[in-house]
């Protein structure tokens, strides 16, 4: 009866603490205004390399303008008689700086484009001129027969290295499985708790074997990703796909790393709070143990009350600690986290 009351009180304390702490975390939520992103812009991309960004209008959207500029750059690079020295800036028209390739217009730099980069039109046109010149040289260099043959040899070498690595890995995995089954598998016994078998030896061996297979699969997938990214980067026609493939892995890792760094001060605070709460609970337990054993007497307090009182104080302290820690838990501002916290409190109660 007493234990049931204590558990009910624990659930109530936790639910109240989480509900009380939720508004504190919600105060940090910022609503993003969709209009705050400014005007729509798009990247000018040639062979997977981003050269610069341009703005668009309702009549000529940014993505179509960027594609048109990229196509003109490629057409100029493919013209055999064009030289990089023919690139120039034409400021004969007021309010606009034209990036010209001989008599062909590459791009018109308007005040809105300059505002996007935070510079004046002349400075932006000079930067665009340099980027276009670099893109022209790179486009032609990547398509030289000597460059293609060299990159083809690199791709063949990478393919052989991948095949050799997988073959060696398969051999090592076979030998490791034989060694593990002979020297480790025979030493695994049933896991029993209070005389009841929780996991059998064969089940535990299957779990270990599955974990090993999972690690091997992860290693093969990582090797394939590195191989594909490296080979596809060698050729201009597949470079954009290679960059997207790299970003597919790098961006989540970057997001996780930045999120961890941003949450690091809160995590340090939570660690300090956890250690402090733990040692305070130890001191409280020691105090009530002495009271229960009769080594310490309190006025109008029976020794038999020591254990249930300690449990109530423990629940109260944990509830207060949870309330203090709640706003510092990463993701506590989200509605999903608050909903799960309330559900957890109800389940505990």
C-alpha cells in the first residue's frame, strides 16, 4: 500500500515538473518568417562547380537566368577560337555592368545582383569576370585528351584497389569468423538472472555475429561511397553527381557536429547538475539510514519513517532537478519532445 502511494506520488511529481518546465523551454522558440529569406536567388553551376549567385524576377526566374548564364559560359568555352583575354566589362549602359566575351554577352550585372553580394556593380562584375575565366580554363582543361586518359587510368586504379580491398576483407572476415567460433564461441554461456535464462549461448553468439556482419556492411558501403565519389569527381560530366553524393554524407555529419557544438554548454550544465543531484541523494540516503538505524534521533520522528520519507524526498529532489534541467535538454523546445515528456510522465504515474 505504502509503495503504491509512493509510486503514485512520484508520477504526479514528474508530470507536474515536466508541465511546469515546458513553458520555460517554449520561450526560446523563434518563429521564422518565410518572407525574411529575401528575394529568390539561384546558383550558376558549370561542371558541378558553383561560380556565383544571381537574382531573378517574376518574368525571368532566378533558376532560368542561372541556367541561361551557365549555358552561355559552356558555349563560349566550347568555341575553339575564343581566348580568355577576350573577356571584358562593358559599362556603356547606365546602371548595369555587362560581362562580355568578345561581342557576346555573358551576363548583365544589375544593382540587385550587387546588393545580393553586398558590393557595387563594378566590383561584382570584376569578380564574375574572374570566375568566368577560371570556369572557361577548367572546362577546357578537363576535356583535353591527355586529362581524360590520365583520369581514366586513375579510375581504373581506384576500381582495382576497391576490388582488392573487398577481396582481402572477405578473406579476413572468413578467418575471423573461424577464429571467433573456435576461441570465443565456445566460451559463451547462457546468461541467467536469478536462475532464469535470459539469453541463450546461441542467441548471444548470433547477436555478436550479426554485429560483426553489420560492421562489415558499413565498411563496404563506406568504401563504395569513397570510390564512387572519387571516380565521379574525375570526369566533368559526372562531377555534379559526385558532389551531391558527397554532400549526402557530409551534410548530416556537419549538421550533427554543429548541433553538438551548439549544445555543448547545455550538456556540460546537465552533467554538472546530474553529478550534484547524485551526491546530494547520497548524502540524504546516508542521513536517513542513520535515522533508521537509530544512530541519529529526530524529535517526534520514528525510525520506521526513515525509508518512506527518504523515498518521498528522493522523488521530490529528482522532480526539481528534472524541472531545472528541462530547458537545457537539446531539442526540449520542440512540440514532439514536450509531448513525449508528458506521455512518459503519465506512463510512470
